[in-house]
C-alpha cells in the first residue's frame, strides 16, 4: 500500500488505536494487581448519564462538553464506589456492581425522559466506537507529516488521546514507588506516611480519564479489553513489575496494530468483501494474546507457599 | 458504649505525654457496631521486648494497626517517643502479617527489602549502591542473602516472614512493631527471628510483638500486654503474665491443655 493511501486512511486510526490501547493498559497493570480490573467496565457504563447531562446542558453534540460530562460522571462513580465500600464494609466488586448499574440506569432514564430522542446516541457507536472514521483527509502522503497545513487537519481525537497518554505516563512515572508499594502492601505503605487512600483514588481517576478519552475514540469494548488483557498476559511473561508494564505496552501495541490490519484486510484475504469492526478485532486479538500467555507464558505458575485465604 | 469511649478519649488526652516509645491513651477502634479495641491505654517500656497477647479476635492486631495509623480509631491518642505519630514515622518499622499481602505480586526479594528505604529515597531519589548494600545486609541478618534475586512467589512461609523482617531492619528504626511474626513458620525461622529481635533489644531498640504462643512468652519477652478488647494487664512478665490475668483475658477460651502447659511454664 502506498503512502498516499495509507497516510490519510489508515495512519491516524491506527495511531489512535495504539495510543488508546497503551493509555488503558498502563493503569490497567495496577488495577489488575489490586483486583480492581473491572473498574474499566464500570466506568464505561457510568459515563452515560454524564454524556446525557452534558448534552442537556449545552444542547449540542460536541466532544469537549461530553468528555467533561463523562469524566465528571466517572469521578462521581469512583467516589460513590469508595464511599459504599467503606460505609457498607463490602468488597469493591459489589460496590462497583451497585454503582454502575444504578448510574447506567439513570443515564437510560434521562435519555428516555428528556427531549433527546433526535440525538444520535446508539448502542453500536458506544460499544465499537468509530475508529475507521478517524481519517486524515488533508494528508496526501508521508510528506504531509511535515506540512503544517495538513497537520492542522489531523483528527482532534488524536491529540486528545495523545495528551491523555502523556498524563497517564507522567502520573505512573512520578508515583511509581508509592504505587508499587501500596499495591503490594497497603498497611506497610501507610506506616511510611503514604496516603494510600488518596493514591488509590488518584489511580482510579487517572484510569477513568484514560477510559473516557479512549471511549470517545474507540468505544467501550477496547477500553474494557485493554484494562485487563495486556496486563494480565504480561504478568505471565515476567516476574517483575517493571517487566510486566513493559510487556503490557508491547501487547497493547501488538493488539492495536494486528487488530486494525486484520479487521481491514483479513476478510478480503478470506474472499469476503467488507471489513469487520477494528475495535472488535483489536479486543479479540488482545484476548488471543492473553490465552496464549496463559498457556505458554514462562511465569504462569508459582512454586512457593500456597496462597492463604 | 462508643460515646463513652469518645468522652474518655477526650479526658485522657489531657494527660501528660510520656516519652515512652509508644504510648496509647483511650484508644477505641470499631469495624462495625461492636468495638474491636475499647478504651485501651498502653505504655511500652523503652528498650524492652513486649508481647501483646490475648485470644483470637481480642483486638491485638487492631491495636497495633490503630497505633500505626493504618486503621482509623474512633477516639484515642498515640504518641511515639513523646511526639505525635506523624512526626515520628521515620523511627518506626512495621512487620505486617505475612498473609496480609499477595505473594504472587511480580517482584523480587531485594525489591521488597528496598521498600523499607522509601522514606529515604522519596518519589524519584536515585537508588545507589549504598542502598542496595544495606538491603543485602538486612537480608544477610535473617539468613536470606542468597535469595535476593528470587521471585517472592517462590518463597516458603518462613522465608516470606524473614523477608518482611529484613525490610523492617533496612528501615533502621528505633521502634519495631511485628504482627504475628511466628505464625505458621518453621522452627529454624522462629529461631532466626527471635535471635534478630534479641539483637535489636541489645542495641537499645524497642520491640513490640503481637504473639499467640503462650508457651514461649517467658522465654522470648520481658514485658507483656494482655488484651481482650479492653486492657487486662500490662507489665514485666513476672508480674503481669499470671494465671489470673490469663484467665481474665482468655476466659473460658483457654483450652485445658493450654492451662496445663502454662502451669508448667509458670511453675
């Protein structure tokens, strides 16, 4: 495929897919180790009322108000989950279940009860996103990467997910030691003066921001898959946290690239005429990688003292 | 009951602050309706080895956790060497229960020990050869030097406990608080741990241990603190570790076999 075809049509969706996958996989490493991995699923449900409220307040379908609404809803959900967990003294999974079903229901109710029927908020878009449509029409070939006029026409989703990824990387780099410490041994971390509650909340908020930014571009399927599959597969490749994070980035990129290419060209190789959903294929590839790691990964068994329940 | 504790906590907070390594006044902690620790006073003697003993569910671990700020008490006051806890964090080393963490966590033995140096390293401080040497030295003191690069999931229960103790040693603290360090460990590990604790005492450090094995109290410790939600007794082993106090702390829960065993120990 020539540059004049690849750059406008495939480069940006692929890049956005890669950046979204990595932005979700990075905090996913800590969420998986903290047994909070399903928070990605929760977030993708709870953003609905936020999006509806943002629309009701502004009256337009614009990215920024909806992003803010979604992020606001995610933060409210995180605080509610923590509050229910602590006040009700129940396990985090149960608290998440209560909060995300309630907020999703509230979103649906809001959507039905208010004058939003003309708005295009359909299920398919929410699940699979719209990766293939994030094309760069101003580009004519590789040379466009150096052309300021063409660069100005890059899809806004690209810069948004790039900024998000930089923020995620910055957070994890800065708080690496306390994050690692409090994930492994929260009680000990507290005796060192680490504010573990605040740090845990910050981690979930960072994950929520990554989820919302990715959700907007690539849909909730990728968000849920990327929070769990690359980190879980990476855990079985190595026995250090640094190694796990490195492998999770490799797996996230591999899923995004392979998934995008297979979705676009796979059906054609098989003789079919239409491409399949890139987001769905990316999630599928990440699941396959997890299955392979679970079967063949070098660090998938333990040999020491059995886990105490 | 809880209101009473809150009132008592306020009253007791007026009391003069002692210079004890760990002084607890009017401490009440509750996980639900019923308090786990109720209006407890404790004054740890400097340079002593103190055992916190009591039946299961008596609030031993909770007392330790509340004293360290890990769980939030309903009321009460904690001072460490006569100053508020938050100012004295650098002087405290804590060894949590082995079972409280996930040993499948992807990390190596040396990394766990280096966690004890977090307060010195900070967020981004560079890990120097000197830090590594200190971590290895701590591992050597518990006989785990050769395991430095081992994945923690490969350790036996006793080895896990030694790694936790090495992490506390790396902290070079003045006050060591250990939660059930002898629970479920092999005899060699128990010997190694007690010899390290005794060497700490010899160096003038203060050691407080949540302990469950009544038979070894007189051998290992010089002070005891008996608790059953409330404080039952506190003092030197010879004075406080008596059949009466044990009966008061354990009530009917002390098995006949244990009583016989204790009768032999206590003479």
